[in-house]
């Protein structure tokens, strides 16, 4: 599918170059002045007066081919992209399912009661906790209900 997209993209680029050259080669009409720019004789300007030389006819067909190729390439690119992303997603899901191993809930481990745990000597955990000296001192019963004195 991507080979077809590449071939059609090549034809689109060639068609664009041909269309640019065809538009640059054409001569303006004699009556193409300010009136044509502001909408005068719009039907004549859009479709021509029924007469046209080979360059105008080839330009029209080249433009039709350009729009057709652009639409077809847009559709094919969308299809290729969605197909690749769907396959990629399925592969990732299968890999995750293969890697998943049922894990039982971890059991809490209690320290042995008979032997006291020795504190490590080279760890920050062995340092005693201290209260900063600039902290305001609060009474120990600050959360208790205040007593009323008579």
C-alpha cells in the first residue's frame, strides 16, 4: 500500500510542476482588467467564452487531476496510518499481556520479637531527631480542652 502512495505522490508532484508551468505560460486575456478583478463578467472569466486554446484545456484537466490525486492520496494516507497504528497497538497489548505475571499481595513482614533490632551506625536514620531551636514552644496539652478557673 505504501508503494502505491509513493507512486501517486510522485505523480502529484509532477502534476504540480506541470500546472505551475502551464499557468505561467498562459497569456492574459485582452479584456482582463480592473472590471474582471471586481467580478465583471464572472461567468466568462470562470468558464471561458466557450473558446480556449490547448493551454487552457490542458490546465483545466491538470487541475482536475491535481484535486483527484490530492483526495485519493489523503484517503490512502489516512488508511495506511490508521492500519499501522492499529497493528502497533495490538502488538503492544500482546507484549504487555505476555509480560504480566499474576502478582500476589505482599505479606507484611514483622520483625522478630526475641531479638532487638540493631541500629545501623553509618546511616542517616541512626541520627537522633531534634527539634529546631527557633520553633515556638507549645504546651504539651495544647490540644486538650481548656479548664475554667473560678
